[in-house]
């Protein structure tokens, strides 16, 4: 989004209550005030990790796609006033992505997760794990990614100080055995 002037976009602010990351271990979003998903490109991961921490109140300028509760950030401003602007991936250093490990997780979906254009891309579980998948797969599995669904998922992913994320290969609904 390097061609958009962030100053002309509406500003949203809130407290970072959760970071979101992709299955490569890069930050690519946050939840503000426990309710609003902010999406930013993974090439901003290092800058965000350096300047923004859980509990910080931040300001975000971005675009809200129709039909999804997400803001695609063009700029984020830390509580110290450091502005992180999406200048495009060619303006940021690239890091080596860690290899994922096989993971098996289960839990309750607390929110659906969206990409920058509002496309369904996965879900956030009650333990903070991000389930991620391509938009075409997520569209077919929307019932599994809706809040309140109890699921078990298998795939490859990572865990680090920011949380866990899985590139979902298989997913099933957990059925109460009572």
C-alpha cells in the first residue's frame, strides 16, 4: 500500500490485546481492544515487534473492506509516536523464515480472521492460536472458522513469544461425547 498517503485515511486507535502471526512466525496483524482485527503486511513484522508491545495503545490509519471486521493498515503509530508506514515489501529487509513443525491443536474459535481485502483467511482460537489457510479453502470451511465452533486442526506452524500459528492442512469439528 505504499502509494496511499496515510494522512488522508481515517484513524482508529486502541489497545493491542493480541498479536497475530502467519505460519512462518512473522507478525501480520493485531487485535485492538479485544474486538477489532488490524492487518498489516508481514514485511512490517520486525518494525512492529521493535516498537509495539502487548498492552500498548496505538493509532492505525488504514482501509476497511466491505463485509469484514478488519482494517488493512497503511500506517501504525506506536505509543512513543514512532510511525510505521507500509512503503511496500521492497523497502523492508527480508528475514529468513523458520521452518514449521507439525502441529495438532484444538479449541474454540473466538473470531474469524480476514486478509487485507476482507477475505476469510482463518480463525483465532481461545488459546490465542491463529489457524490460517488460503481464501478458497477458508470459504469452503467457513462453518469451522465461525465464532463458537469447536475444532481440531492439523498442519505445520510455529510457536514463539508472540503466540502460535498453523497453516491448516486438515480441520474437524469437535463433537461433545456426552
